């Protein structure tokens, strides 16, 4: 065995893994997160067996493909919650999550897919994120900046609608930013507000994995 | 020839046509407006030749399938434009178009598909609708009810985002109504408005026929 071989093998494995993850992001963006695993393998130029050896389930592949975005998402939430001005924190959270959606189609579905109810660990992570967000909402409402009838599920409504927009009009940053700006104005506390209809029963767990794509 | 035969034939033809249109609406809702014509024929239980004899092009089929919705859409616009209170007319227009979207998935794409730039007649119909809408926007702005930086293309942004929402969360009327209510609040003229980013360059002609489905 030559001295360099184990390192070379590790490098090969890493490159293979990276190639699969790039291919997965591309295929998910084009065909949705329920695209066949074989399509990802084909795009990556690896065999299906190799793909399954590295990523035994679709969930593992999705999680790997969007690990960076997921980390960005957590960072955005942490920063929003830490902002001493809760309305500014809330506003930035909505803007940044939508910006992440614009940059990587398929990401919202990935975000939701990464928190399946079955996996206890991730159910806890999701519950923690939801608690943090709900706390931010309450503080922004107590500060008189966010309307009192804003409901935590409205964030889901925003992300699903905005996800549909970036899928239909990819690259149209103006459309994305206008939608977000109008919604944030709608969220502001203020006079002359009509009563809202009751909140959506949807929660992140109930959303279909395929997001804005098909039923 | 028996006396009743021509009538029976006409009845048969009408039933066949109706069956095809019902099947087309179902298939478009499930698979998008670019679903194979053969899938529509299969669902309707007719041969592909029969389908093409009645609807020689996909556009003719789309137009037939959504003729009622199209008429409803025109009626909604006429009523909005005729409302003596331009803000109420504007608000009802947004609410009613979104309600139509919620009731019939595939409809926004159909609406857009029915006005292709190539067909002169429909280009004129679309231009007329756009003129009517722009006039309503100006009057609602002049009345001080609609924010002065609202742009006609924002209606497209709303319909595309809302279309993504009803595709991802079919039947969730609460989500649809919350989104619309927030956006209408965002459209209202009022104090403390931040500057909006520039309008989207999108127009109804530039939207992909497949709407919120795939690129």
C-alpha cells in the first residue's frame, strides 16, 4: 500500500459525496423533492448502489443536500430572536427566510422534510424553533409593532406562497421583494385594521413534502 | 332516419364534449396544464382521435375547460371597475380572483394561457383587461385609499404567490384568506410606509404556462 492511498481514497469519497449533493440540489430544484433517486444518481454520474450506500434514505439525501441552508436558517432564527428590537428581528427573519428560498429552489421543502414528526430528535429541534419564533412574535406584539392577531402559522402561509412565487418566476427578485414588503406592511400593528379570518390549521408537519409542486 | 336521431346525436356529442372538459379540468388540476392530451382522453374514456377532433389544440382544450371561470373572471373585473368606491372595487377584485383560484386549481394558468400574445383577438382582450385594471388602480390611488407606489404588475405577483399556496395547501381556505387579507392591508395607503423595491418586470405574457409547477 502506498503511503498516500488512504488519503486519496478519503478525497475520492468526499468528492463523490459532494458531486451527489450538487446533483441532488439541481434535480430537486428542477423536478421537486420527490424526484426519483435514480435521477440524482444519473446526474451525479454514480451508480444507484453508490448513492444508496452514502444516503440510505431520501430524507438523508435531502438533509445532506440542504445542510448549509438549514444551518443558515437556524442562524437567521437565532439572530432574529437575539435582536433587542423584536419587530426588527421579526422583519429580518421573514426577509431572510424568503431570501434563502429565492436563492435555492427546493429549500423550503427540504426545511420541512428535515423535521419529520417521526424522528424524535428533529421533532424536538422543530419544537424548539417554533417556541423561539412564538416568543419573538409575542415580544413584537407586546412592543405594539406586530398586529395582535398575527398567528405563528402565518409564517408558514408566507413561506408556502413565496415558495410558489420563486418556483413560478425564478430569478425575479423584484417580485419576491415586493411580496415580502407588502406582507410585512400587512403584519404591522396599526389603526383601521379589519378583522382577520381565523388562522390556517396548517403546521409545518402537515405540509406535503412536495411543497408548491403537486398534490 | 328516425325523427329523434339528429337530436340524440347532438345530445351524445354534447355529453362527450362535457365529459372531455370535466376530465381536462381534473387532469390539469392534478398534473398541470402541460399534462399529455392522451391523459385527458384516457380520463374521459374517449379515443385520442375524438379528443383532437373536438379540440384540435391544447389551447382550445384549455379555453373550453375553463370557459366558465374565464367568464367569471371577466365579470369580476367588470364589477370591480363599475364600483363607485374604487378601493372597494379593487379589494373585491383581489379577493374574488383569489377565491376563483382556490376553487379551481389550474385556473390561473388557464387564464394566462387563454391570452397568448400570438392570437390578436386575445391580445386585444388582454390589453383591454389591463387597461381597465390600471384605470381602477389610478382611481383608488387618487382617492387616497391605495398606496401610490402600487404597480399593476403586483396583481400578477399576488396571483402567482396565491396560486402556489392553493396548490400546496388545497382546501385550506383559511390560509388563502389570511394571505389575501394581509396583502390588502399592505396595499392600503397610510402613514409609516417604507419605500418599496422596484416593481417586478413580469407581465401576464411572460409567465410560463405551467404557473407554479415547474420551470
